[in-house]
C-alpha cells in the first residue's frame, strides 16, 4: 500500500514538473529546462499566458494529498462510528450479542483511532487556519473544536464500554464529528 | 480491516464531490452574461469573493470608466443585469466557506475594491515568498487567481489545487 502511495505521488510530481513550452505551434515533444522556461517568460511582455499552458498540460488533482488524507480519516471515523452504532448488541438476543460484539467493538475502536489520527493531522496541517480572533463561531475554529470533542467522545465510549453510559458518549461523538465535517464540506 | 477500507473508499468518493456537492470554496460563476462581458477581459471572479457593497461600487458607471486603468463601460441594461447577479451572489449571501470568511474579514465600514485587499486573502497569501508571486514573471500579481489556483474557475482555492508556475516543487 505504501509503495502504491509513493508511486502515485512520484507520478504526480513528474506531471507537475513537465515544463513543455506552452502555446508553441511546432511543438513536438521536447522539454525545456526550468531556467529556459523562466527566461522565456521574462521576455513575454504581455499579460500572463499561463492559461494556455494549463490547457495543454491540464491539471490533475492528486487523490493522495495530506489534506485529502485528513479528510479520509475524519469521514472514515464517522462512517465506522455509524457502523458501531448500527451493530450495537441487543442484550435481549443472546446469539446476536455474541456475533455483534466483535463488529461493534472493532468498529468503535477503529472510529476512535481514525478520529485521533484525523485530529492530529488536522492540527499539523491546518494550525494556521485556526484563528481565535475570528470567534469560536468561525467555521474552521468550530471544525477543530468539534473534531477534538468527537474524538474524545469516541475514546471515552470505547474505554467505558460496556457501561451503559458509553452509548451516549459514542453518539455525542458521532454528532460532533458529523457537524464538524459538514462545516468544512 | 475490510470495513476501514470500505469506509475510506466511501470517504474518498464523497470528498471528491461525487456523492455530495461541496461548499468549501466559493460558488462558481453560473451567469453567461457575466462570463462573456467580464470574463472576456479577465478571470471571471466569483461574486462570493467580495461583499455586495464592493460590487455596487465597482459597477458604478464612473468606476467602470476607469476600471483599474481600463475602460469597462457597458450598456446600462447589461450593467444592471450583471450588478444584480453580483449582488445576489455576493460574499454575505453565500454559505460557501471562503465567502463567509472573506465577508467576516472585511470591516463594516470598509468597501474593498480589490479582492486582494481583503484581510482574509492577504492573510492566506502573506507567507508566500514574493519571488513566487509578484516577482514571478508567470504570476506578476495576486489578481491573476487562475495562474496558480488550477481550479479557480470552479471556485476551488484549496492548497491541493495550487501549482505555482516556475515553482513546481512549491509546498504549503
């Protein structure tokens, strides 16, 4: 998996470094050095013509950026919290308790772990987006706060299980995570 | 493990906007008249990048006579139609995140005429070295949003879609 990610990133960088001459009628596939590219641009006295370059070298958004991975972690955490809620064992049904407890426990544990990973990556990547001067109702600030509360709720729910109160903590965490994600959608 | 993979697959599809429309940037332009009239000379800036009072000021006939050094006068009916579009989609009317942040960053007494004068846009670009923007012959000004923001036309201005000309190894 790591190799796949690395190879995709390398391919993305290779595309980004393609410095073919934009808008050149007789272009036949040769490449320019970065210094040549700058030299040509400096001789261009008109308005910036990078849009022509973009047409010939269309931008392809990478699926594996740090920002996107942060998003995948948060959404996956929410989905797994939903799975945990949906597979909560019903104490009235003894057979179901045995089969569901594994899924319920595993999904809840994974939701807590992914939530923690998402919160950590969010702090690392977006610390500069959090600005308390904008007030707590600022969308980035609320997103951070709710993400942290959601993760804390998931962790508390897992650690308190099978006490009855753990369900409420898990659900509160799920709601907080859901709202936090919607705010940044 | 399987459920994690399924969750990630679902999350990636959702994040791509395939499943649910996203509201993280600014609302894309959906007005043919605005795109043809204004977009023929410069990037068709989304109305959500400025509050309505800024668009009102910018679209005054006198302002259009000297529109950042160019004459951008137009038929009165077209001016009114475009102004209506700009006002009805201005920053304070939008749920899109960057529009709300831009609007909050402009003091009530201010009427910025340049998007690059708003506090939010200034703050988002202040750490980018001058050599990558103003001194970069393929950028020259922060006004040319789409020179670096590859999905600017879609209203997407996040870090993942930035590619600074002459600086392929740029990183946030």
